[in-house]
């Protein structure tokens, strides 16, 4: 059965027990959890301990709230090697914590890079991402937890085609994708959204493990969040694909505003046919 969830820290920062209560009372059954952003007493992703994970697991199990994605957003294209390898170690530690928590996916983006970067600059950063992901995959294959890479239009992995290249060159069933349609768009590419989404589904659909769902407005050449039914993204064609080809993957509302989360959840249920 498909699960509908939310980024846990969109509701604030609480103890694990209180966070589980707040999220479930809002109508969600799963979360993307970034412990350093959502759990009191955890200052950074590098400071998470097995004891923290055990506390979270007990609290969430008691509330029947599952963690779909453990958010560990590092900089895999960090140009300073020592910093990048430290980031990779943190991510690998979180793969082990994910296994302890019973999570199937630990997620990250791929480091901000201007959309108009030169081809040489992108190739250089791509090589760093690939090296990082290969190291992460080695750990993922040992823990049994998958890596969820999220392409973003102004990050290193920024297009469906480059996403496909990474998948092909890494060649691991432990490398999957988090697909956030809004994040694949720039203000000037919104009018090409169906072309971009269709390419993402065609090239990478089999590897999409989780969907992030939100909507955006574009004002004065800049993107901003808006409620799911009120923005420029036309979700009906994408949900036709989702409901037909990926009927069981989790759908996570992203960047909700708690006072209006009910509106977004109702629209998400409508789109998902639930």
C-alpha cells in the first residue's frame, strides 16, 4: 500500500516521541527524517550516535510512524578532498544507522553548482560526485541500505541525462533516486516542465524509489514555495505515470507549512487516487 509522508523537520524540532506524535496527528504515516534538523539534542549529522537512533526507533515504532528516508545531506562534490571524504564517512555512518533504524534509503543531493557552469567545471565536479558515490555504494552494499540521490537543477547532478550517466557508471542496485519535480526546474525552464519530467521518467523511472511533492510559484525570475494545488507545476500528467508505473513508492510532501498542511495532504490524496 502506498504511504504518504512529509519531511519531519517541516513541523519543527522536538524530542523523538513528541515529533512522532505531531506528525501522526497531522495525518502522515511516514517521514523523511533529518535527525539534526528535527530531533532535539542532535546538533549535526556528524554527531548522530547509535543511542540516538535507538531512541528514535523506539519512539517512532510506538507511534506506528515509519522513516522512509534518512536525510543525510552532504556535499559529495566538495572540491577539498579531505572535506569531501569526511562527508562521505558521515554518509556511510548514516547508512549503518539507517540499517539500525530499519530504513531502506539514505538520501542526499549532489552539491550546488550554477546551472550555467562550463562543461569543464561540471565534468570536474561530476568526477568528484562519482568518486564519492562509489565509496558510498561500497558501504551501502554491506549495510543493505540504498542510497537515494536527488537531482537538482542547480546542483552537480542537474538533468535526467546526467542522472542516467551516474547510474550507468556506478552500476549498483543500491543506488536509487529521489525525484523532486520542482527541484528539476529553474525559473526559465518551467515552460518545459513536461519535457523534463517525461525525460526523467523515461530514462530513470525504474530507479525512482521516493517522490518529493511540492509546488512552486515563479515571481520576478525566482522560485518560491506555494501550496500543492496553487503553483505552476502541472502534476496530473506526472501522477498518471506514477499511479500506473510506480503505484507503491512513498510520496513525501516537501517544505509544507504546518498551518496549511491539511490542504496539501488532501490534494496529494486526490492526485494519488486515495
